[in-house]
């Protein structure tokens, strides 16, 4: 399926605001991908479709994930909103005809992140967080940093996400912690010159 066709199908499937957000993520991902010499066309597809799983209302995520035969972990069972990433990966493949592994991985990890993320998946994660309609203290600095250093931006994003989740008594997904720890170890070692 061509990008334009995917866009038309997505528009029919998502609420207006969510679709507009997807377009912004698509534009931001294209900029970040170019800055990091990553396939721009692939990044645009992954970014456009990153929230395609949102066509399922959050309250139905658990039953939908079960119906699709997806693996559901303990944190997802208790915070089913997280499942829109796995459901999205499924729909990208089966509804939008995506077979490319990078594109699917970008969708799969856009919510939690994970350890050993590819640059491609990092671009999708950060484009979702930093697209132009997002607003939080320090965002401009992060937008700037994201163009230069993905790992440094990711660790800030993880720290910010974890702080937010704790503030509102929400669950922290183990993939998010694993992603944070991996980068924390990396930067700690770099500081110690190891
Ligand atoms: Fe999302
Ligand atoms: Fe999103």
C-alpha cells in the first residue's frame, strides 16, 4: 500500500485529533530520520501508523488483544492503554500490509521504549513525544538534542515518563525501565572512561 493510501485509511479509522497527531509525528520523524541518516520513507510510514491501534477504544484493548492472540503481560493487563502499541503493530501488518521489520518495531515500542532499541525505533519514539503540538517544560531543548543525539534524548524521555507515571500512581512497564537502565549504564561507563 502507498503512503497516501495508508493515510486515507488511517483518516477513516482514527478520531480527528489522533489522526492530526499522526501527521505531525510523521513530519517530525522525517526530520529526525534525515538528521540521523535513517530511511526517511520508512520512518514516515512507521510514524504515520504508530497510533493506528488507537482505532480500538482503550476499554476494549484487553479483549481485542486476546482475540488477536497477542501476548499480554501483567503490566498491560492492569494498564490496557499500553496494548495500543501491540495492537497497532498487528493492524499495521494485517490491515495496512506492512511487512518491514523496522517499521513494525517502531510501532511496537513507541509507547514503552525498550533496551537495545534501534535508531529507527528511537526516532519514532521521540517523534511521538516531540511533535509540534506537544508542550512541556524543556521540550525545545529536547527537540534540539534529538537532532544531535538520540541516546541522550531517550534517557531524558524515559526519566520524564517514569517521573510522570510515579506522580499519578501508574504502572511502569519493565521495557521502559530496561531502556532507561541500559542508557544509564552506558553513560555512567562513558563518564568513568570505561
Ligand atoms: Fe501511542
Ligand atoms: Fe502517538
